[in-house]
C-alpha cells in the first residue's frame, strides 16, 4: 500500500467541511486525527479520509463512523510501522 498524505485544507475540501467542523468532528471521534509532519505541519492519510467519505456516502450512522475511525487509527500504526520497518531494512543493508 502506498502512503499518500494530504493537507488538512485538502481533506476539508474533500469532506466539504469548515475548519471548525473539522475540529468538532475530531473531538467527537467521527474524524481521524491528523499526523504531525514537522514542527508546524499537519497531514492526513488520504485513504483514511476516503474511507470516511465512503462510509458517509453509504449512509453509515455516527456510531458506525466512530468505530471506523477507531479502526483506521489502529491500522495507521500498523501501516506506518511496517513502512518504517522496510525503510530501516533498506538503510541497514546500504
């Protein structure tokens, strides 16, 4: 799986929400948290935003979306750790 980052402004545009709605949805658990990409830079994983959009388009209830967000954030750790393991192996072999 390739890892694609999108900026919060791009995520908001895809989801058609405002900054305040983004903040509120993150606090209520219906939107994944963003990832720090530097001192003052935040990003989202594109596939997570796409999954949330698909769930909403399919008519999922808020409780189902919150469960999806929890699962996506758990998967995030696995995906990023496996990508890091590959990078570490390549670096050690070089």
